[in-house]
């Protein structure tokens, strides 16, 4: 499957990105002939990477902007020499990963001589010139973009994510910008006879004459954000929305919408961003937040783009939106600043924003929860950098120690957490849903250090909060950190912030939130709960008292969330078993050998949904009953079921797809067939 740009080189060789490889196909006139298959070398992983942008120069060099996982990618160069393909070269200065300062690009590059021009959705580094001969990189514009740059004699022209068209002089002079709209420009401009044409996501085509005066060529026939194809069927009602990362405010990560094979493709679309969290649904729309700061709304029934917004300085924010009463709440974190933003879900217009602190890292995908008219969120404070100051504060690589000796956490840090930096405070904020004004806030600094590895949920009108302070009390003592508590779980009145009960005996152990159902809390995690053991457990607490109801059999880990449905209770383990528990005793009744990585499974009973739309039937002891299409090379995300449809966002490959299921799917063919029938 090819979802990205194709190139023509040497007059008759078509270059196609497909399935994580690059195919060089000769047009012989009578038939295509495969001349070579290019592969990106093992680098930041071994899986086949996705191509987010591809272009070629006059000499037949093919430039591939690829992505494997977690912001890891660069622009590699492939060259066909006879029937042999040369690989391994790359454009200096284009490498990105989670330990380096800088975000990925999602667009093909422009090439002139030894210079490569590249855009990124990153404030301060929107357009960069990479000189192949000197290996120097220089920003020409700070405007974040995903629209490929176009080169003229003297300028690089590109549109940005805030609706401006930029003319960056190639000699390094001052960039001129023209505000065309408040909607992003995501397609390349076209230049003919000194006139520039550019389309906007407001549905309009603009023309700039040689004096660079903008004129409107064509108005949109309809209002772009208006839903034209509303959801239909018995599950179209709002009560069937998957409106938050874990399905509902109790974090149950489960629903029952009569899911059953066969599955049928409804629509597919590109995604110019990365995710490690789930999409959400509400108001007939599907909402996606990319780690680079884009918020995208599409029509749930067809996948048609309704609106897109982008805010600068968002940095690897693996956080989902929340849909509530026509509003969208999104935590957008970054090393420079972090805000929870409240948008009008129908238009994307911002209603309010409120600052918070902390890093989502791998663990805090959840958005705020809402009780009445109060929105509540939890995270940690502290100092962050692309690379941490010591090993427990990093995710591999050599630590970078600040000159002043301060403790700094890598923004995307380790899953193994013996302790946290001294200045990390566990924080909980509550805002008025209508205004964004602070109603109350809590700082649990007296209990321990940490805060980012936490979870929140709501059950029966009460807020539950759980946070991890690290498992190694001896190390904390040597470092002068609080020794007494490895974590905290408490019950809070969401209206006032008053503590109703708290315990330091049971708590999430990082990389997991907490969930609740029928008067019980369920708590898991990745780390051991205390030093001296390698065992991990799921704990079940009485939600009214915080007392232990049961401790599960030992497991290797319980990641992301303990999914609690009407019939089944399930948790995934990193590179291990997925476990199904008896909810009365905590005994593991059976396991499924998924061997997924950190997959964010969801449950739509009796199935759990894994990567590439794997459907695993828990009523048949974990039988795989359906899979595919295989559009992602990683196993980081599962699918969600909402309103009688399946929605899947690939972590690495830049795809969003929707499927229908069961007998009703025969009446819901692929959206492109419906469009063809209307023509």
C-alpha cells in the first residue's frame, strides 16, 4: 500500500514507497519491471519504517523522510546505479529521536544542488536549509509546517499550520509572510508565470500576483467543518461514544457494542504526525492529537477532514483529547510550556487555556476527567530536557549533566523508576469547565517526589488519584529524598479537593493509570512496588475505604490500564502475556501470548483489540479471530470501538482507518464506493 509521494527518475523509473520499503519500478512500455527494492538500514530499531515524504533530484538521488518509532527518523538517500541500489547515505542534520532536541518532519524535501530544504511542525525550526557539502543546518523560518517547500529562483515558498504563506529568501534575508486564513496550509504552493497559487484547509484557493497581493480564486462550496455525512444506525447515539482515552471517566477501557466479524474497511486517511495514545469520538467526529501539537477533527462516518489546529512548543505530548458536551479538552505538554486547552469541538476555536507542568512521557495518555462542571488533571512539576542528567532520568544514551549540577528529567524518560528528582512535585489541578479558572489544586509534596507517573478516574461522583514515588527507599534515603512512601492513592471530593481517604500501601507503579467499576478500584503498573522483589501485582481496593480486597497472582507487569468490562478483566504485559483475571479473587484464569510491546489494548467485549486491528476473543481463551490490514510496523496501539465502528490509528505509519463490522457492514461499503455511486 502506498500512501505517500511517488517519484520519476531516469525518465522511466517510478519510485514508490510501499510496505516500509522503496520500490524502483521500470516502465518498459509493455509491463512494469521491478529493478530494485530499497530498505532503510537498521537504525533506531529494525522494523520496516514508514515513509512520510519522498522526493528526487535531477541526478536520480531519492530522498526518503522515514519514521520508525517514537520521533526516530531522518532523511536517507537512495541511488540507483545500473541495476544496483546504493543506500546508507543521509542528509546531515535531519536525524531525530527521543534523546535529541528536535521533532520529526512529515513532508518531502526540496533539493537544489547540495542544499536540501525541509519543513517541520516545530516552532523555531519550521523551514531548515541543510547544506550537504558543509554539513551545516540553518533555520530560515520558525513557522511550524507540514506543507512541502517549493523553490523558485530566489525563494523557498511554503504554507504553515497557522494559515500563513511564507517567502524565505535563499540568501538568508528576512522572510515575508502573508496571512491568508486562520486555517492551516498543508499542501505545496504552485508557481506559474510569477503567480503563486495555494490551497487552504478553509476550502479556498488563493492567488498571489507578482506584487504578492493575495486574491481569492475560489470559495468553498460548503462550510468545511460542517458534518455532511452524519452517523447512522442503532449505535449512533452519544452514549456509545468512546469519548476519552480509556473509554469513560472510570477508566474502564471497555464497552459492549455487539462487535463481531466480519470486518469491512470504511475509510482510510493519512496522518501527518505521531501518536502513542488513542483517538476519541463525539458529536459525529473523530479527534486525534499528534505528539507534535496538531489537533485534527474528521467526520466519523467518512474520515473527511473537518478542521485542524496547531499550537507551537508542544513536544512529544502523547496525550489524548477528551470530548465533553460539545467541548474538546487536550493536555498539550512541552519543555518550554504546557497548557490544557479547551476548544469548541465543532470548529476547533479555542475557548480557554490553563497552564500545567510536567511530562506525559510514555505513561500519561489520559486527558482530564470531568465531575459536574469541574475539569481535573494530574501531573508533576520539575525540570526537563531532551536528555536527563542521570540514568534513571533517561531512556537510554549517555546522561547530560547540567553545569550547575541540578537534577533534570528527560522529557521522555525511563520506565524503570527507583526514584525521581528532588524538585518533582505530584500535582492535581481542578478548573471550571466553562471558564478555565482554577477551582482548587493540590500538591502532594509532603508525601513524596514524582507526579508524572500517576492516574485519575471518577466513580460514583468521587475522584480517585494514584501516584508512584519510586520503589527504592534505600536510594531515596542516600539522596536525601523522602523515604517513607513509595506511592499514594487517595479519594478526593471533586468539588472541593478535600481528601476523603488515602493510603500509602497501594498505588500505581508507573506506566499505568487506575480504573474503577462496581465500587472497586483496580491498580497496576510496570515497576515492582518495593525493592527486594521482582513481582508485580494488580491490586483491587474498596473504593469507599481504600482497603485491600485482593492482590492478584504475580504478573510480569500490568501496563497502561486494567481493562474492566462487564464480563472480563484484562491487562497487558510488556513483551509478555496478556492476563485475564477472576474479578472476585484476582487469580489469573488464563493468559494470551501476545508478545506485544507496550500496546494500548482496548476491550469491546468479548474481544480485546490490539495492533493492526487484531481481534482476540476472550470467550474462546484468547483466540485470534480477525486481523489486518497490517498497516503499522509497531505494536504500540490498539483500536477503539465507538458508535458501532472500529477506529485505528497507527503509531509509526501515519494512517487512520475505520472499519465496520457484523451483518450491518454490508450496508456500509467503503466511503469511496459511496462517492462513486453519487457521481
